[in-house]
């Protein structure tokens, strides 16, 4: 039989010659074969990455650092450290899935896709209500004002040791607070009135408007109330905001606040 007495080297040489002859006779067939083998290799690499990093949870593969041309040794040291810390990127599609998994790695339950969907839903909850006609643009603006004042209060360290009433007290203890803008003081005061008027469970209403707002159906499930009740509480809370602002404007006029600021020095 052909090849029985051939050495391994001779068999390899003969196979190479047959491949060369085939390529000479039909270059397209060999090119198609090489392309197919390249696709199979890419598919194997992709599947290996999927199993290793998305199924088994292995860390990112270590990259091979590439030094940009013209970079100094000191700069390259920093860049090399950054590349190693970032890890190698996976194949398209897998890279996005791994980033999503890494972004929600702090969550002990639920899939990354579930958390990402919930995050998008929560961020757009009030906008969706405006789009489907549950609230109008003016109500959406009121909700945005409430959320903005909430963020302002969160960032105001002084407010942790001062009441809303103290913010417009003419005593020298709150001089630094009094000199804030009239609008800021009034809105902070209005938020205090608004929050005090919320029904129980108060936190449910806050979760639907401030911070990262959730939809009323999510809030209803979280606080074990009916969807209609959660929706009613949300709408009542939004609609109460203008009255709270008007109340704050009536309590302290521009003259009162300017006089308090002057007295505080």
C-alpha cells in the first residue's frame, strides 16, 4: 500500500506537495478551506472564552502589554501596569457580557441582566409615566424638582445638624446657612413640608421619586401594597409639591430672609 514504507518526514513532505498541487490546480478551494479553518478556530476561541469567563467565572485573561512607540520608560511602566490591571478584552459580544457581569458582581442574588434591566426601568419610571399619559410634563417637572432638592440636601453636610427652620433663623449660629440663595432656602423648606405630609409607608413614596426612582408596580411589590394604592400615593405626592413651595414662600418673604442675612453678618 502507498505510504506503508514511508517515514513520517516523507509522509509530511508528500502531503505538502499534494496541497501545493491542489492549490495550483484550484487556488479558490484551498483559500476556502483556510478560511473555514480560521472560522472554526475563532469559534473555538470564542466558546472557550464564554465557558471560562461567563460560565465558570474565571478572571479576565492577562493581556500582553504593548508599548506605544515613543513612550518613555517611566511612562511605559505606568501604562504597562494599567494594561495588566484592565485585563485582556474578550471577543465582541462576550466582552460586553463580561462587563455587565463585572458591573453587578456585588449583587449576591439575581442575574446581571435582571439587575441591568431593573436599573434602566427604574431610571425611566417617571418618564414612562409621562409618556403613557399617567402624568403630564408639569407633574414630571415637579417630580424632578423634588429629586433635585433631595440631592441638594444629601450634599449639604450642614443640614445633618440643622433643622429646616434653623436655615432661616436670624441667629448667628446659622449665619453661613442664611446667606444661601433665597430660592435654595425656600425649596429646602418646601421639601421639609412635603416630606412631612407623605403617607405611610413614607419610604415607598420616596423610593418612587428621589434617588434612583422605581416604578409604582415595583414599589407596590416591595412594600406589599396594591398597585393602585402605590400609584395613588405617587400622584398625590407629586401634586402636593406646588402647595408646599407656595407655603414656604408665604412663611418667609424676601425681606425676612435679607434681614436675617444682614443680622447674621
